C-alpha cells in the first residue's frame, strides 16, 4: 500500500464505486463534483479532495469519511438475503446503505 494519502483515498473510492456499479459520471453527479474527470483524478490520486468533497463521497459510497481517509474498504460480501430479485446497482446501493446505517 502506498503512503500517498491521495492515492489511498483514490483507491478506496475506485473500489467502492465499482462495487456499487456506479460510473464515474454517476458518482460525480451524486456527490456534486461536477464532472466525471474530477472522479477520475481523485481515483488516480492526482487530485486532493476538499473536506466537503470527502464527506459527500463518503455519503454517496455509504461509508464513513474516516474509512476513505484510511483507505479501509468494508468487505464485499452480501449481508442481506433478498426475497425479491433485486440486482445490479439498486441491490448494491441498498446493501451498502443498510450496512452503513447498522454501523
């Protein structure tokens, strides 16, 4: 693992975004970052985040801001047994939201 804080945060953001099946454009829109290029630069560690941006990203990704700062990504295993056939982005987002609320 790298010691560059921007790279640590970027790696966590990329993994969580991918896990939720969000595009960079979707994440930029949901977090109010303006353009997918901002998310790309964050994920590659080329752009430092402002505190408000970090908090917005954490909210959208359903993790604590300290998780992003530490590069900690919760396990990817599903923890909800769905009765219906929830799939894709909706299922991943619902599971992440429920997990965040349980913490």
